[in-house]
C-alpha cells in the first residue's frame, strides 16, 4: 500500500528546477565540508609542528 499524501510524501513529483537547486545545495555543502575537514586537520597538526620548529631553533642557538 503506497503512503498517503502529506508534507513528507507529496503526491506530485518535484520540478526539475527544484531538483537542480537541491543538487547544487548539496554539492556546495560537500565542498564546504571538505574544506573545513582539511582546515581542521591542519589546525590539529600545527601545534606539534610549531613545537618542533621551536625546539630546532633553540638547539641551533645552543650549538657553537
């Protein structure tokens, strides 16, 4: 038995323009999510890198 028509199950199919708009929205969301994932990983790795650079600078200053 098919579901009854309501807000979640409309009786008519969406227009091609509505489908295109939804695809565009989801596509840009994926791009945003990918960028923020990369940015998050860089921020996670930055402290260890900066500590390593600071240690190298101090060791180089101590060597005559």
